[in-house]
C-alpha cells in the first residue's frame, strides 16, 4: 500500500469529525464540505512525516480554513437582512442517517447554531474548538494569533453569550412531540390561551426569509403573547394548501411544510421543561430548494 493511499485512508477516518467541526463553525453544509475538501488538499501537499497526531493536525487546518471563510464573509458584508438560520439537518422521526449522526453529535441544536452566528469569527472558533471538541487553548492560540490566555478569554466571552440563549432541549423526543403537536393544534384552532400556555414567557421566534427586503412577517419576535399572535397569523395566512409533516431538525422535534410539492418552511422547536423556548424557521425558498428532504417521503 503506497503512501498516498495510506494518507487518504487516514483522512477518511477523520472526515466525519472534520465535517462536524466545520458545520459548527460555518452553519453551512456546503461550506463545511468545501472546508473539509480544502483540508484534504492541504494535507496532500504537505510533508506529514513529522505529524504525530493526524486528527489534531487536520482539526487545526479545518479551524484555520473556517476562520478565513468567516472573516471573508465579514469583509464582504455577506450578512442577510436580520436573522440568519443556519442550514438545518432534517431527517425523518426515525433519526438521521449514519452520515449525519456524526454531524449532529453532542446535540448541536439549531438554536445553538443561531447563537453562534452572532459571535465574531475568533470567538466562534475558540468556543467551538474548546467547548464543543475539547481542543486545548495552546493549540487554538496560534490559529487566532493570540496567546493561550487570550484564546481562553475569547472562549469565555462566547460562553457567556451562548449560556441561556441556547438552552439544551428536553431529551425525551416523545414529550417534545406532544408539546409541538399541541402547539400546532392550538394554532390551527385559533386558541390563543392554549398557545400561550405552551410557550415559555421569554420565548423567541426567529425567521429567515432570505434576501427579500420586504419579509412577509417579522424576522424576530419575543415573548409568549407576541409569538402566539404570530403563530395565529401564520396559520390564517398559510391557508389549507399547506402540507405539514413531522420531522427531526438537528435531532430535535420539528416540522417541514410544503405547498404544491415544494418545501415552504422548516420549523425547529426547542422544548425545555415542557414549554417551547425557541422556534427557528427557515423560509428562504432558494435555500429550502437545496435541502435533501427525501427521508420524509
């Protein structure tokens, strides 16, 4: 077996982990794949004879690539109008396939990814690599051109912003589904009190409609009464032609809606202690068309 073949085998053994790192860094499935491919190109051009820990070396490379991509986004001001919902990983209720299981390890809910979108590139890298993947700060420091102590501070600042803004959902999927089904039934039935009873007082609803300057509804709504009112409005406006199917969105209970055979929206719910604390909606037609929803058919 030649050296190139051994190198390729070593890389493939780490591909799932690298894709998971890149997805948390970028919130984009296609960009995560691009970052992993770039890591392979750099590996194939490098002298790896002195590399003792290939996984650690590749993780560092992917971190550098993702940091450059995030900084490039910022420099080009590629920011959507208002909220940006990261690419969701949608599967049937039986769970994600083998390829996506590694991507969703450690319960990387959509709400967490939304909060990560608000961090600066260096903060996001320090938090993702250290808090989510256990990379020590002395390895993170050279990636962000800081000392280990400064890298620790980056992660600490990010942690304070993430804590509370992205709570861990209830682990019982059946209980999550009960709450979400009751919420949808209350919305269809026009039951304002029923909706409010299912919502946390500080619930947040975030919606990504893409680049449309005139959104059909507010992009961010906070508070139980306001979110309940928005749910009733959406239910009235969507009409009877909307087909709604249960799904798992990043491993938590969600809903995929379609109209005339085309995806209309993906809703991810974060349920904590029996109440909905966050609803994240992707309703960007262009991005919805790029999702693989075959598992739901």
